[in-house]
C-alpha cells in the first residue's frame, strides 16, 4: 500500500498544501492548461494509480470537497464505498457552497474547468491513450457516473458538468477525425484514379483511414457511454440548473457532431423537456431546437420529430404561462413554418396571437404573421393575373384615388383579421361556458381594440400599415359601384376585377378604421422617418413639424370619415377615437374656427343620433378632449350647451303627459337617460337639470325629479327596466356629485339654504327608492350592485362635503341599509370565490345552510355569464366603495374592517390590495385593529441547506417515452433543494402556483416529463 504524502488517513483529512498543478490551473486564472494536461499525462504514464488518484482528488476539489482518496480507492469496485464515506464527511461541514455556484471567489471557474477538460481530452487523444489505455477514461467515467447519482447536490452538479463537457470535447475530436477521414478518402480516391498509382502512398492512406476509423469509433463509443450512463438520468434531475446544463449541452452536441446526435433517439430528449415544469428549462429546449431548424441542409431529418411534438410546440406558443417561453416558441414556429412543417390550422392558431394581451407575444408573432400574409398576398396577385398585369391595369386607371397594390395587401390583412376574430369569438364563448379565461384581449369596455393592438404590432413591419393617409384614402373610396352588378366578370375586364377584389364590407371597414387609429398613433408617437439608417436621430423641430402635418391632414380626413361612417356605430366609434389624437389648437392656428365648429356639430350629431354605448362613450370622450383646448373654449362651451339643451329636451318630450314612475315607455326613454348619463360624466348639467322643462312640457316638471321618479321603477324586474334603472342610478350619482361639488366651491354667503333643503330632500328620496329597490330584488344582479354602490357613493359624497349643513346631517347608514349592502357584498364574494374554485371562511355567527339552499344561493350569485375577471372586477369596485364609505364614517369601520378581512387571503392579490388600502388608511383610528397578516415562515437553520435531494434514476431508459414515475432511492435527506429548484411547480406550462411547496417526500423527486 502506498503511503499518503502527508502520513495522514486517506479520507478524512483535508488538503493543506498544493503539490500538483491541475487544481491550480483550474482555480487560478491565466494558467496554461495544455501544459498542465501534458504534465498530468506524463505523471499518469509514470504511475497510473498515482495519476488517477490526483485526478479524482481534483474532481473532488471541484465539488467543493477537501477530502482526498488514496490510490486503492481508484479501483472501480471501491468507488461506491469511497463516495459514501466522503458524503458522510461532507454532510458535517458548515457550508454547502461549491465553486460552480460561487459567484465571487470562483467567477471564472467553469470557464477554466472547460478549458482544462479541452486540453485534457486533446492530450489523451494525441497520446493515443484512447486505444492504448481504454481503462483511463473508463475509470474516470465510473467515478463521475457514481458522483452524478450522489445525494449531495455539489457532487451531482459538478460531476454532471464535467461529464457534459467531456462529451463535448470527445464530440469535437470525433468531428475533427471525421473531417480528416473525409480528406484522406478524397485523396485516396484521387490517387486510385491516377494512371500511375503510388502503391506506397495508397497503402499509407489506407492504414491511416483504418486508424482514423478505429479512433472515430472509440470516440463515439466513449461519448455515447457517458451519455447513456449520466445524461439520460440527469436531464430530468430535481435541480433545474442541472437540467438546463444538460439541454444546453445536447443542443451543442447536435451542432458539433450531427452524424451522431442529430438523430431522433437523441433529439427526442429536447421534445420531452418541452413539458418541463420550469420555464427556464423549457426555454433552453426551444433555443436548442431553433438552432436545429435553422440548419436548412438537415432540417428534413426533423419531420418525424416535428409531427410528434408539434402539438406541444403550438400549445406552448399559444398558452404557455411564461411570456418569454411563448415568444421564443413563436419564433421557432416561424422557422418551422418556413420549412413547411405547419398545417393551415397551426398557422391560424399562431397567427391569432396577434390579438394576444401580451405585447411581447404580439411582437414575436409579427414576422410569422407577415410572412403568412405575404403568401396570401401572392396568391391573391396570381388570382388577379399576376403583379405585372395588375400594375399595368392600375397605371392605365384614370382615377388617381383608385386602387393600388397596397390596397390588395390591406384587403388580405383585414380578411385574415376578420377570420381570426370570428374564430376567437367562438372560442371565448366556449371558454366562458366552461369557466376558463382566454389569453386573447377581452373586448369589454376597451379603449384600445384588439385590431388596434394588431395594427400597432404591425406598424413598424408593414409599410402599408405605416402609410395612414393611404389607409384613409382606401377607406374613403366608394366601393359601391364595384360591388354592384353581376357576379360573373369577364376575364378581360381586369380593372373591374381588381376593384371588386379590394372592395370592403362593413366589418372590414371597422377593422381597417381601427388599424388606421393604430397607424395614426404610431406616426405621432414614433415621429417622422429618420433621414437615414446611419443617422436615426430626429430633431425636436422635425418631430413637431411632422405632428403638425399629421394634425392638418386629420382636419381634412376626420369630417369625411365621420360623414361616410357616421351611421355605423362601430365605425363611428373608431373615427371618434381618432379625433381624440388631434391637437385641436391647429384649428385656431390656421384660423379654421368654422371647420372646428362644424366638427363639433358632427360629434354632437353622433351623440344625439346613436344609442350605442360605444358611440356615446367615444363622443363624450371626444367632447372632453375638446374641452382641454382653452383657445377654443368659447366655441366648445357653446356647442356643449346646445347638446345639453337637446339631450334634456329629448327626455322632456318622452315623459310629457305621463307619470314617469308608472307609465309605459318605449326604448326611447332608455336612450334618453343613457345620453344624459354620458353627458353628466363630462359636463356639469346641474343647472339645466334643476330648470323646469320648457313648454310644451307638463307644468313645472324638473328633469332631476323625473329621474328620481324613474328610479322608483327599479323594483320591477325585466330586461328593459333593469337597463333603465342602471342608467338612472348612474345619472343621479353624477348629478349629486356635481351638485355637492358646486356647493363645496361656493362661498358661504352664496349658498342658498332653500337650495340645500331641496338637495337634502332629493337625497332622502333617492336613498329611500334605493333601499326599496334593494329590499325587493333578491338576486345580486347588476342593478342591485349598482343600487348598493349608489347608496354608498351618496352617503360618502355628503359626508365629505365642506358645506356645514350637509356634513352635519350626514350620519352612518341605518342597520337595514348596512345589512342590504352586506348582502350584496356576500353575494359578490361568493360569486368570485366560485369562479376561482375557492372555499370561503364561514361566518361564525351565521346560521347553517342546507345543501339545497346553498346551491340555490350560488345560482343567484352567478348573476350573468361573466368571466372570472369581470366577477373579480365587480367585487373589487364594490369593495372600494365600501372602504371609502367606512373611512367617511357612514359605515361602521370596525365591523366592516373585520368582514372585509375575513377572506382577504383567499380572494386573490387584487382584492387583498384593495382591502390593504383600508388597513393603511385606518391606522391611528380608534377601535381599529389591523387585519390578518400572513405569517412569515420561520427561517430554517443553516444546517438544513445540506439536506438531500432524491435523485431519479431509471432502468427503463430505452423506452420510447420516459416512465410516468419512478421509485425513490433510499437516501437519507442531507441537502434541501434551493428556492430556484423548488420553483418547478408550474403545471406543464399552464397555470402555476408559485407559492406551492411539495411535501418532503415528493419534493425530492422530479417525475419524467
């Protein structure tokens, strides 16, 4: 037995001195690794056991272990015992740090380790030890294989990295040998074709080829041996870092040695990892696949792989929970589309992501969408006779405002978006019926539509979308003549054929108008085209001049667009939205007051002639936008005054000669109140609402009193009465806010006591009508929620008033009103919990409910077909009104604080944050205690960091798919998974819960993907 150099026991003693060069070269920078590797080869050839002992000790040191082995431990049969003894010693140490994860002391460790292994393998191959001494690499493989299955992360991670690097270096040499072999083959073939052959040279080359073949086969065999003994287990290790290292290495091997690794039996591992639970691992697999598919010469070999894993790739692109993974997958699918491996359905599924709610996803899908659009465009050109024939026909066209080639592409664009929209609407309805939420942008009270988002995403890529004036001319073109006539068109009538091909239908008009909105926005935000690519900067003066030119052009286009599309609600809304982008001061600068007045007249006309909610909202926003420009204030206020008169007079004409509370009305009453509600949202209409209707209306009827009378109709339950009640409640809410705000801003001497008395009387009538409505309606539908919100708003508005009489008269709501509000809150809370599949904390004082009663109550709570997001929004909005009322002391703060906090931790982060506002705002108020706080998890002692992870190994690695689960190895826990490792709780790329912690016996194991 050879003695230890220091006379110490073989395993337990740390190294105190550095006698060999290998560790120094890796742990220190600027070392000559070639020299070190050659020195070690000399040492090994002089004494095999001593050389291997020092190399294994070096590997142990790389693992952060200072223990050493002796030469007799090198024997493959002693490896398991030696590793077990070392593990027992290491678990007693204070720290689990090791060089690979140390960011300070060993920043360049991995780079140096890789460089040394490159030199090490080169030295072995150069000395022909592959063939002369196969036991060398076999012994090294046995050690790193055993260490890679260790319960200690530092051993497992480091040995896996060494194994992966070893395969990489062997693959590089195998590729180099293949290239040399190919060169020799060519030389041999050339020599054999010579008229006079050099037999000696032929014999030398034949011998050289035989040696190269033998060396190549040995290199391949060793690399695959390491792959099969280490990679196939560690690619699904519990440690996400190890899994990522494996996938990165596999992607590199397919590039370095495609003859071996560019094969289905190896590439399939990338496909399996697409279902990894951690986003970063899935991302590495996608990046590796991108490189494979970009290799055009060998992409045909990926057809079988694509057919097998394409559904998963499409799913990841459209539904993965991680935005970066989705965006990267879409980029990969674009390459897959180029090689023709995607079906039309797959192309449509990915193309529809142009409507996605995530900007990163929309940006990633643009190249995919544009290439598909170009294909459709080329098909359309071929249908119309080819690009040259079309251009020739267009050049002969007398109409300068007529069709262009860009119109054909825009037509393809809107047709595609219209198709995607129809598909999404069907899927959204299906998702809502099954309680699922869609990743597609919701079309609920949206200011920016999905088509505007799509247009914004395409703005930088498509010249046709960037040319907003060309878009406007296309929209203004009269297509009626093109649509008229027989469907059979003479093939020779190319001009008419083109005009019919670019004619837009009503839906396509709306889509193109919304794209126009995005185009104008992009032009204003991005500014003019840079003078050159080398000089992309633009001066402030250039940007301002560009904006002014856009505003001047809009002065011309908007009236024309309103005139053409005004009768169509969706189209009118889109045009009104574009108006809000203008700086209206341009009318004043150009002395175009008449044009501005005409524009406001057109907006008023849209407001008065439409009952569509979207048009009224956009017309109101357009008028609000106009009010911002003080130089035009006189004209704006004049037009706004006319609009107030006409809106209120419309209401007076409808109720003339009828009792508002009981008479039968047509839909006109709903439209009139709806317009009044929107008008009150942007302008103070108190004076006109308190002024009796002009003759010939009945007597001294006052508009606001008519609204109060209409409110009493809210006890009647039907669709029309519900809609009327909603608009009346909102209109009255605005009225009381404007009225109280006006009194607050008035001086004390200017406040008329009689005016205050009338206001208080109206408040009481309103509160009484709301209380009756809440009492009569049993289910918590939109009307009941709006009524309860109005009651809270009314009380809070008066309580916050600076007018003494209003503030003094304010008092907490009575018990009946608070109980009614509580009932509405309970219903909204249950509806939200039901939509999220959450179980609520029961009221400790509530009487128990039987199952039938509870089921009936749940049916009532599910008031309409709302998405979970909308249900959550209603709960949060109503809760915010409760909080404001409680802080205004019109609700019992202590009672409501306790009630709101009961399920605070169960109803999601949005609700929790709303309730936290009450917690923060009520600090220091008497009788208020802070709500429940989530307890901090106790910090584990430092020793816990060394607890073990069970490492998954399978004997069934030759199966086509990995097994569903594996038995745990019987290890005692020594090392706990890091926080990043435990992050792998995402549900196959769908809906992860980042706070879930697996039980101890499951956290140790990662099932096969």
